[in-house]
C-alpha cells in the first residue's frame, strides 16, 4: 500500500483515483498537488455534461 518516500510521514504521496470510467493514476507529488488532483476529479464527476439527463 505504500511506496518508499510516499504516504504517511512523508511530504509526498501517489494515488490511484477510481471511478465508473476507470482508474487514473496520479504520480508522486507533494500532498497539496495530490489534494488538487482529487478535488479536480470530484468536480469533473459532479459537473453535469451538457445534453445529459441528471
């Protein structure tokens, strides 16, 4: 679950975001960049697509 130099007790992390569309790997980065990638992914998933029925 943890790569050397990433995760708890480190300033960096790497994650895989899972959704119905598949998996998106977020490469190792500082935790603020990881948080931004997670929030961007959530925003994308929560934003209605034009022409789709919600």
